[in-house]
C-alpha cells in the first residue's frame, strides 16, 4: 500500500533525519512508528503526503511513485492528524470538520451533513457542533481532529502523536475509540508515538527507529515483545515485555484443572482427599463462591459449612487474555486463577506457574523479519507484513 524503497532524508545542515529506509505498510492496517525523540518519525510520516521530499529513494502509494502525483491530489486521499488537533480557532466544530469537503466543493449543505455524521462517528454529541475549539476539552478537540481528517473519507490516515497531549485516562479512551473506528473503517493508518505501550495497543505492525533515522525492527507487536532484534529494541520495549506478551495469548488456550473445583455439597472428607491446600467451592450452577483452605475445614459436614476466603477476580475464557489470568492468580488468596465461561460458570483453575508455562511455547506466526543488529534493513530488502496477521 505505502512503500518506502531505500528512502533517506538529509538536511543541508548535515542532519540525517531518515537513513536508507525500506518498509512496506499494509493496506487497511495500523502501522506504528515509534522511537526516541529526533529519530525521524515525523519526517517519515510527512514524506507520505509530500510535506517533506526525500533526498534519495522512492515512496509509493498503491504502486504509484508519489512524485508522479500532484501534492494537492495526493493529499486529498490522505487525512492528517496532529498533536493538539490543530483546529481552526475561529471556526465552529462543525465547520472545522467540514473543512476538506468544503475545499473539495461539496457545497455547504452536503459538507455540513457529512460533518454531522463524522461528529457522531467519533463519539461526540450533536450539541457540540456549534461550539468553538476553545470550548472543548483536549480529548474532545482531538476527536474533532480525527473527524476532520476523515472528512473526505481518505483511504490513508497519518497521525503524528495525536493523543500525547491528553491525560492518561482520556488517552486510553481515545486509543480504544480509534481501534473501534478502525474496525469499521479499515483505513491504512500510519501512527507516530513515543510510547511503546500505545504502539503495542494500536499497532498491527510496529516500526522501531533508533536515533539517526535508522529502522531497528519492523514486526508485529507480539514478535517485538517475544524477539527484540537487539539490545536497543529490548531496552525500548521495556523490562516487563514478558508480562506484556501475555496480552496476546487468548485465555481460552490456557490449560485449566478441574480437580480442585468442588460443589458446596461436597463432604469435607472428600475435599481433604484432593490433597491440595485450597479448593474452589462452587454452587449447583458451577458459579464460584470462594476459596476453602483445606487445613481450616471443619471436622465434618460439607463445604457449605466452611468459611470461604474471597474469590478475587476471575478471568473469562470468552475474551480475556492470559495477562488477565496471571493477574487473577497473583491476586487470589489461593494463588490460583479461576477461569469462567461466558455464562460465568467455572471451567477450571490454574496457578501462575502453569499459566506462564502454557504461554512460553514456540512462536506461531512465522519467522521474524527483524533487522540485523548492524541495522542492515535496507540491504535485506523491505520486510513485508500483511495486515490482519494478528487479532
Ligand atoms: N527542517 C529541518 N532542518 C534540519 N533538521 C531537521 C529539520 N526537520 C527535522 N530535522 C531533524 O531531523 C531529525 C528527525 O526529526 P523528526 O521531526 O522526524 O523527529 P521525530 O522522531 O519526529 O522526533 P519527536 O519525537 O521529537 O517528534 C531531528 O534530528 C531533527 O532535528
Ligand atoms: Mg515528531
């Protein structure tokens, strides 16, 4: 879709902003460019819509060298979102969003109807249409910025740190919202951020840059966490990458044991025979009631007579990740995680060790296209990733 072939950008002052970049960004996917300040992310992004022209190499869009497309025509098909939204302060929200359709000569009525549609799409109430940007919160302004970029329904969206000026809670909301929007719109999105967590949450693929405008690794988030190309990438993805990897493992794949799950009607003698320190007590519908410490059970009766320790949180095999399962194990008084189905019925339990063993198997998604530590990405030819290879 968007392809960089041996692209470099050198400035007259001697700065190499981007160095011999070869990269192919999949159609309909989110590619995240991440890396430390000054590593060439914005420059790379702006070479897509010709706000910056490369010194060497070729950028192409759907097989066409973008130098052969006049910049205004090119930009019609490319929405652009920046930090602080960059809204026109003297225009209402609705007119801000209608900017591009108006430029394209849609006429006021049609452009405003489209803008109203987009306002709803980005989750803002219709009542905000007549406000001015200063009357909105940072997060709301950012949503208007996204709506404006979508004005003419461009197939490509360039987003340069669009959420970095808002607080972490709003930021998380905007990220979730973008994922929802993307499921519906399937744009080809290039998203720049400093934040590796944001990159992992949003990216179908992630390009990690190092200072000097060199590509360090281009991979899916799972591969980046599982197999960083070198120490720089490993340092960038952080010390807790092992735990973060678990986000990509479906809880439904975890091995759970049933032996420690007993109904409240079970005689205490049978619970003792399980020979485990804790058993999970469930009701007649297999809904979890709590943990019984086997050492503290009454001499006779059933588990209904036992004092139960609180359950902690359960994890769902219908939608949760192994990370939620591990968290459940760590917070549980028994150190066991309780897995439930979509109806909330207990499927089984597992401890942290069993959970982590189940998630450290061999990689499933093919060989890495990691760059060599020497940074010889360009010389290996561009690694090609297809959108939708994960999720
Ligand atoms: N017009 C210019 N003239 C000279 N050098 C420039 C120019 N624009 C950018 N640079 C340099 O190119 C390098 C890459 O800049 P770029 O803006 O692409 O970095 P970035 O990764 O987006 O950084 P940040 O995370 O801080 O936004 C930097 O060293 C920057 O100083
Ligand atoms: Mg930048």
